[in-house]
């Protein structure tokens, strides 16, 4: 967003909101992995960037020395006073509190629960396609991918679908507004919680069969969750559930638009879809997580200071040649694929089964309607900046048979 | 061949029960569990190895009860 100095030295002064990172982070990570596998920057109050699979995994597993108090790198560090739940439980919670706060959510996102959401998801996808079916050029990110997770999560939570633009505004502010001055950032968070508070009060007065009422009725340590905890968990589900899946669907369609062989193969062999989805998740993993260093220490030879950030670029882990054969090739029938797109360890993405279902349904519906399409203008494709990577503008030309 | 899931490592990615639904199943929170006693039919051994190779947490162990000179020796591998 241009609030920062351009990066000249990626090893000592990196910035994950730089235009070069948004344009092609893989080249940056490949270079660093070979020359400076744990990079540093003084920006954002200090941050580290491991790019090897093993180092990223080691930080993710080390919940003693790295705290999840915040997972979005900016100048803003949430106050310790919110512990043990943190600003957006359970992603912001550490053990031992984390376990029960997470356990409570998991049945809602289990494969069995997600399966029940599939018919409605397919109906949304088809409705979106119907609106553009006769067009020659469609923006697959803006007119298709972005709407799918918004509608799914709004319906799960019990928030009005008509507020989709409002959610996207909040999410964009949290994830892409990381270079904004701290007071503007705090204002954006307050606006999000103000919005949610109204809906929570309405659910307290009139409980219904949705996730907000479920959370208000849930207990942790024998006590009902307080509305502020509920608000922070809802904020998490909105922030974690929208841009991420939008990015994964968009990146998959981008790949298929520019790779006719893979597109034709997937149309001809729909049984390949599950493997192809895992490969898109590996090669175009949208999410880079983060931790805060708990105390001053030396880690792998790096002098880490308390309150410095550590980015966890799972997409970089997924391109590490030490962990994957031909890591920069997208192989849609790759059978051995131990990717870390949904993270590693206790914070494994709680919505991963939902995300996979949305990806599969979105791609199946799109390919059924538009078996042939290509990038309308490769230069017009615009990628998001920050810790969630995906195409935000993706004009494709529909090829008619 | 026999498969087992290390409960301390499983984080519920679900790769095992999508890769080899004959051998693994999810519980109500999506964690993976071995179906039955974990003994793998010869026709499913390749799938079992794929499940091991795809588990992001390296939580699945394969073991073999191999008779050696009439004595059962157990070898572990993951």
C-alpha cells in the first residue's frame, strides 16, 4: 500500500508488504533459502523470516518460546491483558488455554459437519456463475472466488449476507492495512468489534440455530463464554475464513487459466480433483502465519529479542527442495505431498476441511460451466499484499466451443 | 503391515482418511483414527504408505511383525 520504503536488502531489511513480495515472493524465498535462511528486518519493531521447511516447522511446534499472542505482523502488538485467550481466540491463545478454546470449535468444522454445507455452497457457486454465464470476460477473483467464502461463513455465523462488503472491508483492513499508522489500525479493529457487538446483542435477545448462538451458549472451564470472547472468535472466523479461501480458489483458477494442459486434464479426469487441490494448496498456499518471540534468546544462531515477530511462510516451506521434489513445478497428480498449507501443530487451520470443500465445489462448478478459459490480460492480474496471498483481480476470457 | 496414529502428533489435517478411507476415519473433531486393529491387507499396503507420506505431522507409524527364524521380531518405520 506504499506506506513503506522499498526493500533493497531482503536478508537484512525485508518487508512482506513490498510490491516485489506481492508480485513474486517465491523468487525472494528461494534466494533467501540458499543465502540467508533466516532473514531479519528492523521494520515492524523487528521481525525474522525463516524460509526452510524444517525451520518453519520448528517454530510452529515450539509454543514455549514463540507465542501466538498475535499472528498478523504490524506495528501493533495486542496487549498482554487479553491473555490467555488473546485478541482472537483460539488462534491467539497459547497452551494450556488454547486446547479447550479450540476443541469447542472443531465439531463445527469437522469433515462430517462440512459435508452438510456442500449443497448450499454448490447453489451459491451456480448462482454466481449464472450471473456471468453469457459474458466473454469474467473477473474470476472479484465476481466469483471472493463471494463464495463470504456467503458460506456469513450463513454459518448468522450474519446478513447483505453485509458482505462490510466484512470484506474489515478483513482487508486487518490483513492488508498492516502498514497503516497504529491509531488507524486500532480504529479499524474497533469498527469491526462495534459491528459484531450489535449482532451479538441481537443473538443474546433472540437465540437461533447458528454459530453465534452456539458460541454464546458454549462453556469454557464451566462458565459461559463472555460476549467479548464470542466477538473475538467471530472476528477470527471472518478474518481467517474469507481472504484465505478466496485466495486459494482464485490462485487455482489462475493456474488453470494459464495452464491449458492441466485444465483439460482436470476436465477430462475429474477424479484427479482431490490430488489437484492438495497440489494447488501446496504450490499456492495462501497463508503466512506469525508468532512473537517470548523472551530474548539465540535461536539457530539468530539473536532474537522478546516481542520481535517471526513470520511463518508456509508457502515458502511448501517450495523447499529439501522437502519436495521439483518444488516449483505444479504437478496436479502429485501423490506424495506433505504440504503445510494449513499450518503445522496445535494451530492447524480449524477451517481446513471447510476450505477444501469450498475449493472443490468452486472448481467443479466453474469447470462444469466454463471448461475452457484463459487469462484475458496477464498484466491485469493483481495479487494481494501481506500475509494472505491470492489474486484480487483475475480477468479471464471464456473460450466457447 | 500394521498402522497406528500417534495421538500426541495428530492435528486433524485429515490427509490419512482422505488418502486411505479403508484404513482411517475421522472422529467428531476431524482427528484421524485407525479403523479396527490397524492390520493392513496386502492390497492396501501402497495406500497405507501414501497416507504416511502425506501426513503433515508425521503422526502415522507403520510396523511389521516379521517372523525371523521362528521368533517374531518387530520393526518400526515411519
